[in-house]
C-alpha cells in the first residue's frame, strides 16, 4: 500500500470546485475527488491549527488530550501521567503509527511541529523534513523535497505513507506574485456579502473584523501585497477573497505537480490519496475575515477527499464526521488493532459500500481566539460562548446552516427549545468526555484561568483604544464592562 496524505492548512471546502465553488481554484484536487469519495459534512473537533492536529493525531478530543489552545498550559498536550510505561502510549497509539503497524515506511514534510512546539506530531514517522520557516513558507519551498523523496522512494519501496503539509491558504495570504491572479476582474459574482452587510461588518467590533484584518489594527506589510489591512470598500473585499483564492489555487498547482510525479512513476492509479485540512477560514461569518477564530461552520467545516483502492468512486457522503474519526477508519482499512483511548468512530464501510455511518451530532470547540463550544445537529449550529474574544458575541447563538450557511441570522431568541437541545448535546458530550478521562479539569477552564484565549490575552486596553480612535467607543465601553475582571 502506498498512501499520500495532503494536509492543506486553512482550506475551506466551499472554495473548492468539487464542493461547488464557482471559481476554478482546484482542478487537480477536483480530479482526485472524481476518482474517490467526498465527505461534505466533515469537521475538525477542535480548532484551530494546533488543537485540530492534536485531535487528529491522538484520536482524542481536546478536552482529553489537553491541547486546546495556542499558548499557555493548554498549548501543550497532556502527559500520560503515573501510568506511563517505557514509552508514552499516546504516541504509540497515534495516527502515524497506524501505518507503521501496517508495515509501511512513514515520512512527513511539515514545519508544523516546530511552528507550534508540538513535537508529538512527529511520533511514528521514520523520516521527517522541516523546511525551517515555521509555516510561513510557500509551496515552492516544499515541492522540491517532496519530488526528490518520491524519486528516491516512490517505486523503490512497496509500502509507504507520505504526509505533505502545505500552508499557502493560511493568512497572511502570500502566494508568490509571479503566480499572478487568475481571478482578477471576476468581481466575486454571486457573493452573499451585499453592500449593506459589508457596511455592518466595517462597523463591527472584534479582532480580524473588516476594519482590522491585522487582528488589532489595519497595518499592511509591503512584503505581503495580497494581504490588506482592512476592508473599507467592495474592492478591498475582492482583494481579500482574491488573496485567499490565489493561495488555494497555488496550492492546487503544487498538488498537481506531486500527482504528476506519481503518474510519471506509474504508481498513482493503484495507490491511496487523502486530501484534507486542519480548519477553514472566516470570510464574513460572524463579521470576521481572514482568520480561523470561532467554533462554527466556517472555521471547523473542512474538506475530506479520499481515493482508496477498492473503494467507491465519484461518491459523496453527507453524514456528520469528525476528523478524528479517520484514525479508526485507517485502522479498519489496514487491519490494525484500535487504541483503547480513541474517541473516533470508523467510517470504513462508507468508503467501501456507501453505508451511512454519520453521527447524530457533533461538538466542536475553539479555545485559541475565543472560548466556544458548539453543537452541530440536523440543520442547526448552536454556539455557546464562554469568552467572546472581544467580539461581543451573545452567550447563545443559533443558526440554520441549511438556510443561512454564512451565519448571519441568530435565531436563538426565536427557537429556545432548539437552543436547549444544542446545550444538552454539549452537556452530555462534556460529561461523557470527563467521565472517560483520567483528568479532572476541563482544559477550557485552564484557558480561562490563565487570562482567556491566547490570541487576545492582555490586549483589552490596546484594542479598546483602537475602537475609540475609529468611532466605535460604544463597543470599547461594552468590552470593558464584560472583561473588567481581566
């Protein structure tokens, strides 16, 4: 078995052709989708980057593995503790070791472990390559090593697993300028953001709002011309979308070159290919742009495409799945024993027979920019906010994702019974997780006790001053009232 795992940072499904996007951003990945299975309700359990990959690799929710933030205590995975043997069983039972146990040589091309000091990510790889720029590199720096690795190992080894990590859709948007802009002049035909909506977003309060894309200000870096500092008109909005879509399209070009190499080597047709992401990106949802800052559909809904020998082709699955479900799925497909601590549920039979193995509901979490837990069930997304990350969110928000996928109409006051259902889903999930965990503290409360989400920690006065200087003093006043204890 040969398997290529393409790990694309910050990739929204609805900005890919195979998921219905009008722009031709992903022709190479679309081709893989036609040869395999698409999952269109696939979510990371924990967002953003570090928590998502911690859950994928460990097979456990962040509430159990502990890595739910980007800094502080919750930026590290928990230690196994007194029960630890000669080796940490979290590492021995992780995602990468599934392939080792199946007799495959494992390799990774990624800067993620160094970017987040998350060295547990490398456990189980025979070989790793770190380009060295901690996630700000573009695909052209990664591609040469991938192609060389395939030349050296592609046909020489019978069984291998290669993980390739590409960062180009991640903010700041930085696809090489010589790539050009294939979307220039199209004007975002069909966009949901009309002039009235844009105007409301310009006056919204919160980091990465339209008026401060650079988190707490509107500064621009001349070395990053695709990455504006603010959105003050429709042309700025187009520039933001173009910057992101160029990153997606450039990534697709890199993926295409890797796939061409596999075809040249004569191994593509009989091997497996997985294409997915760690999280999505807010583009106006909850009045946030160019950031992955919430526990919502925009941030936690991710693409999943798999081409697998003997599996279905051209099939789309609509069931609800977590990315951590991939661990037991690979275990089943490769005939490897499952780990006792995994929270995932296999969807292997979906791939082979089209069986519906989706969950009734999901709980998705974000603790790096805000502290939120959300329930995804039926057509609904219920969001419960514990720390608003300076966005002035209501404690409870409810959206009909089928009718309002961009989360513009909070229906919590209209449907209290549905809110109650969502709250119960979160409560039951929380109880089950804590009762099956050796730890007695929910890491969300660790984040709260250490000053709140890492990306807003200590920034209240700075941001309130910014709001006052830009005509939003009422927002500053309300933020100070809410967070006066900080």
